[in-house]
C-alpha cells in the first residue's frame, strides 16, 4: 500500500497570508489527524477527522481549520498567518493493528512564515 | 496539560550497548501505547506498540515494557546501532478518547560508533 502523502512539502508565506495543506491517507483509512511540530514542543495535536466529520480537536485558535472529503483526503487551512505558525505540519492516518489503532504519518509540510 | 512525558530530552549510547528510553503518563485510562522514531525532515515512523493487557512486547531489537501501576513505559533497543540515532516519541491513546493520540516531547538518541 502507498503511504500517507502530503503536499506541498515546503512552503514559504508571509504574515497575514493564508495557507492550505493537503493530505492523502493510506487507502482504506478513514481517520486523518493533523499535528504541529515545533522544536522542543513535540507533536501538538490539531484535529482529527473521521468520515468527513471532525471527531477530536486540540487547543489551537480558530485560525486553524480542516476538512475531510468523501475519499478521506483531508486539507488543513491556516488563516492570517503569524510568525509562530512556522513549523512542520504532520498528517497521520489511522489503521487497525493487533492491539489497537495505529497512526501512520506522512513526511510533513514544512511551513516558514516570514 | 502534558499527559505523556518524556523527561530525558537526549540520550547517548555506545554502539552495541543497550538504549533505554523512558516515558511516563498521567491518564490511567490510556490503554494503548506506541513508540515512533523520527529522522529530521521526515514524518515519525511507527516502531512498536503495546496494549495495556500486556506488560511486554518484543519485535527484533526493540522491546517495550509497560508498568501500569507506575504509569511508565520504556523502549529497549539491543544492540544499539548508529542508524538508530533519531528522535523517539512515545504516544498513548484510550478507547474513551476516540482516536486521539497523546505524544511525548521526544528523546533524541545518539548512538556513538
């Protein structure tokens, strides 16, 4: 099976702009989660979508939003970008393994806000 | 509120020796635990997991131990190899959190040749 893919891999934006990131999950996976990784902060959970519905949400401002399409592909949008939004944004799709659900990550999108 | 903690930001080990990475959690409802390995500029890669009904799970050089009473899990890598040098994240989830995973802040492992 093909893995999780994310586009674009790199982005440079300026403050105040908005950005849309895309994620294609592993075939058959219906859950997609988004994380922000910054140095020293680990993986901060943004939100999770399952069957086109947001099922879980982390503690991020409303500038961060997402959606999921009927084919399970997901997009994440950040509006009014701030310098602090510079980070690696990771998408993960979930599949069942022996013992429980396991998340499989894409390569990430590196966002730089200038 | 950091429910999963990795208190050692970094660890250095000689090649061939054992690497032990530790993780603590606070939520007693967590019932599934995972370890991921991450290289720079890549997404985390799933390594090994353990269900709360077990106290040990082994996969090749990697063994995860779970101590539920202490709310502690550890990843043992034996023998350590230079290619194991990466950041390791532990994660936890619970049936009653849906599919939300909680990650630690990571431990950077350096295996010295």
